[in-house]
C-alpha cells in the first residue's frame, strides 16, 4: 500500500486519475493550486489507484492523505515515454531512455510540427534573424564578393568546440522605428538591429564578437545596437574577454525616431570601448565602407585589419558634402592604400577570409605558450648580414630565422618603414619583435618609425609579451627636413615607452649600434635590457663611424691635400675606428654582455625568456591609438 500526501497547503484543482486506474512512477495524479501557481503531484511508484480522500475544489493541508495506491511489481511503459522521477532510484528513469548526451544547439531552426506553442513562437521569431530569411540581401552581398556578418562570425569562432561556438546576445532586437514602421516590417528587415553580438570561442578562449551587418540599414549605428554594444563591452571589461569588432558601416542612424533625444551625444559606447584599452586584446576589422562612428570604434582597437577594397574615414560622402568640403564618391575617402601608408591599418589583406585568419592569428598570441612548434634552421642566421658592411639586407630574414616556423605576424608594414614590428613565438612563447630596416634611410629612425616602435612597446607591455629588439641603426635621423616633422618629440617617445616596461626586454645587435638611436632600440641604454648581445658583425660608436672620423679628425684630414692621399688617410682612420668599435671590443669593455654566433641566437633568447619575468601591472597600461 502506497499513501500519497499533500506536499503543501493548497486547493485541489483537478484529479487526473480515478479509482481503478493503473499508474506508473512519474505519472501526474492530481493538480494543487497555491499562491496562483499549480503544482503537480506524481506517483512515486507503479500501482493501482484505490481511493480519493478529497474532491476537486476542496482545500487540503500539508501532509493530508490524498489517495492510496496498491503497489504493483511492474508496469511497462512505451519506449518513447520520458518521465521525471523526483525521488526514484533508477538513473534511466531520471533521464528517460538511454541515449548519448547531446549538447543543446543555439542555432535557430524552423518550427517543428509538434513543438508546444511557446517554443514554436520563439522558433518562428528567430527564423527572421538568420541570413536565410533575407535571400535577396544575401545574394546581393555575395555578388559583391563579400560575406555576411554571420558568415564572418562563424568563420572567426572555433569550428569544433565542446561548447557552442557562438552564443548570441540581443538577436531579437529591431530598429527603434516603431512610430514609423510596422512591427512585422521591423522584424523582417531590421533583424538584430543590424548588429550581431555575442560571445564565441576563439582558440578555446571566450571572446566578445560584434559585427555590424551591412545588409541591414547599411550597418549604421542605431540606438538598440548601441545598447547591445554597451552590454557586450561591459561584459568584456568585467570578465577580461578579448574583443573582435567587424566595423563595416556608415556611422550614426538618424532614422531611429522612437527615442526622445535631440543629438544622442550621451551615448557611452565610445567611452566603453576606450576603457578596454590595455585591458584586453582589441581587434578591429574593416571591410567595404567604414565611416564616422564605426570608424571611431575601429580606431580604438589595438590592431586594425582591413581589406584592400576598404574605405575608412571619420566622415562619409554625405558628411563631407554637408560640411561644404566638396562632393566625393565613397571610394575616394580613406582608401586602403592611404590608410595603410599612414598607419591606420596594421594588417592589409585581400578579402574577409584573410582578415578573419589574421584576426585568429593575432589573438593566438594572447593565449599563452604553445606546446607544439617547429624551430627554424639555426645556421641560416649566419648568412643574414652581408660581409660587406655597406650592403643593404632584409632584417625580416633575421626575424624569420629566430621565430617558430609560421608564427611571424608583421604589423603596420606600410607605415614607419624604418622599423619592422611583429608578433611571433620563440620556443612556443609569444613575443614582440622590433628590427631596424637598413633598406630605409640606412636604418636611421625617423618620426614615423619612432611612433610605430613606441606604440608597439606599449602594446606588448600592456598584454605581457616580452620584447626582442634586433638592432642595426646609425642613430636617429637628423637634418632640417627631419626636424620639421617634430623629430625631437617623436623619437623621445621610445625612451618614455621603454621606461614604463614591465616585460623582459632582450637586444641583439646585428650590425650597427650607433648613438641615441641604438640606445632607444635597447630600452634606453645597453644595460637596460635583460641582455644585450651582438653578432660578430656588430659595430658601435657614439655616432656613425664615417661622421666621427670626419668630425674628430678634421684638422688631420685638412692637413693632407685633397685627393688619393686624403682618402687613404680617411680609410686608415676609419678602419681604426671600426676596430675600436667592434663587437668583441665592446664585450671586452663590458659595454655589451656577449658576442654570439648568429646560429646560437635563438638559444640565447630562450635562456633570456626563461630568466625574465613579467612584472605585475601597477595600474592602467594605455596603448596609444597612434
């Protein structure tokens, strides 16, 4: 005999079984109502109903006897039945028939015929948020050789993950235009208010992803997608999540008339993104046209990746014309060639697929050491610097010879040509690489190169990446034209940035190490880094050797008649200066730590990286937008 008692004080609303009925464990027997909520009372064991003790409509007290059942040894159920057992002992009964556990999918599908009404309504509503609901807009996008926002998000996120690769926030939002358009029109034509936002997995790390949808109101910034953006940026700051922004779009949207505002200048989106600066990696991607507010958000990112067909500007054609500045086509404003050369674009790519691949490559450096890597052939480094000390060479070959195979990611290659900057891995460990470029001004550091190097040091410092500097410079660029570019201020940024470093800094002098420029390339001075070593080709001096001879031995040279004799004396003095400033002589005087075989460079750096440590942050570590 089994007694079923009331679990609480309530009104008996309905009997679902009658005396004589046979029930299985988990079957609903009756419904109780308390505090306007209905409670199901279920059978705990299989049995046959014997009698009721209350009628529908009566009040019952907690623990009142409601009915009795006669216990049955077994009551077979259909295989398809799935019943909840509150206190049962059977694991199979708790979960229904035995099947492999399947993670729930977040991808909306067409309503299923047997779905309950509330689920069916949700499924029907979510259909409008997907590309398949707008085939004409998608076809137009594809005809332009471009992908949709959702296609880019899907490509960015990990394809194979133990959890859903993308969890979308705010998918049901529509444009704030209810006073001028119907609800159904907004649902069909302004899905997600023109912006896909959520959290996805990139290299197994949760990452905030935001993508303006150019097929919806031209990817403009509406009030609802501002709210979505603010929500995601807040989550990124609170949880220290990297952020990727697909920034294509035309800026503010004047058509959102539901909000009682005048100018909308109180919007906090731009300040919210700026607060992430130096806190988490920020990646901006520009495809097509990126103007006004969209461009302002893009410019706040640590790294800007853009396609060759992109246009980036603080104002589009309408704003330019409205300001009385002329009439221009969109393609004439901020084309990629201009923005790559002036430093706005860090990585220039051919298409969206390459842009996403570059973003994934960039983010990989902030996931800690890699366990698998391939070392480059060490002996190749012996041939990087020519035996002829006046011969130009490519220092990027030294970068490739030091970095793990396939890990090198060059940044800002179109700007500040005097210094190469790149992220890479050495022995699996992510690092930042700096290298002078002898092919530009002989390796002299001009204003653009200094700005590029200083900002790169800030970037690596903020995100805890050790820095490695490959030095080959005759010093800071000088001359009237150079000083007209505010050279004094620009090059001094390198000293300021180095003074605030909390990460290990290692220097390798490949050839020329002259003057203040060499000091700036070694974190402020040769003894500032964790180690400063040189290859046998290293040569040093307070200034360039040729200039030092002409200036220091002016009287001696002028005392000899101009011609072969004077040139011979000059060559003799230059050779002596070269010998005095050789790498071996510098190491003998302990001005540098060692002279090494180029083939040993990688091992030397690995030892240095193992010895150095990243100091804790003492506060905000800002990264200049420039």
